[in-house]
């Protein structure tokens, strides 16, 4: 019955993009209005969470979020998680009720329909352009000053080999968290790679678990003294959770 996989999985993949696009098309006028100004971003974020739920449940995924502690209402967080799937974006939107913006690669802006609003609401980075990386820090600082959190996948990419659990973490998220003295929330996405990997002929419906860890207070931390230790500590927290499950 292996041949069935080569028929059904392409249909499953196409269904994912249909679920991504149809709600955006139907809500297009509302979304345009909500993205005109950063002052209405919290309303856009509520719609985005609804959009994420449509996709995940529509794909037959069953999100299960285990929290060590609740997120403090009204608090801006630096959210960091391991990165393995396009569904990571949707899962992060379900995890946090506190508004945040993604820092993500500019290539996703090329996706039809989705890319239009991705450009308008996220902070895009060209990792091959040093000037782009500086602009990312400037925009992230402004959004945090406005009381909005930031979500960064600190690996900066997806592990291509199955035996590589995580890539080394980059400094950006930890630098920003320390500079702005905001709490950093580590998150482990346990099943996204299994449920919907980038490999075309793999994936299936089922449970999609996430583990949020204890938020780390950055008050009193200094870049020169604490950044590297902080980065590796968070990486080990996420890695240990992945290996445990």
C-alpha cells in the first residue's frame, strides 16, 4: 500500500495551502484594515490565532499545549522555539494569547496570499545581508517599545538531516531580550516535524504537542557577561525536552 502514500500525501499538502489561503481571501478587506496601522495589530493578532486554529484542526492535527506556568497577561515576551515545520508558525500563534510578531526569513513572503500579510505584519530578515540583520534589530526594538512581544526561531533554519535534532542557536533573540530586559519564554514543539515535515512524502494527522517552559527573567543580565550562557541554557532546556519525549 506504499503507492497510496504517493497519491494521498500530495493531496494532503495541497489541502494545507488551501486552508492557509481561503480564510485570508474571505477576510481580505478586514485584514487590510487591521494592518494599516500598528495600533490595530492586537486585533489582527486575534484573527491570526483563529486562522491558525482553522489550519491545524483542518489538517487533522490535535494541538496539546502543556504549560509550566501561565503567561502573564499584558506582558511582552521573547518567544523562542525549535524550528522543524511550516506548522510552527500556527502552533506558536495558538500557544500565546499575548500579541507578538514573528522575525522570519523573507523567502516566505513569496507564498501567494499568505505572503502579502506576512510582509505587512512580520519582521523580515535576509540572512545574507548584514544591513538587513541590523534593520531587524531596529524594528524589533520599536515593536517591543510598543508593548508587542517577539517570536524568533533561533536556529535560523531547519535541520535537513533526520539525525540532527537541533541546529546551533544564533544570538539575536537573547541579545534583544537582555537589551530590553523582557522575559524569554522557551518553547518545545514536540511533534511538528513528525506531523508536517518539509519532506514532501511524509506527514500525517495526529497529536501535535508543545511544552512551554518557565519564563526566564532577564533583569540584571548583561550582554558581555551573560548572553552566551543564556543562549546555551535555553537551547539545552529545549533539547532536553525533545530527547525526553
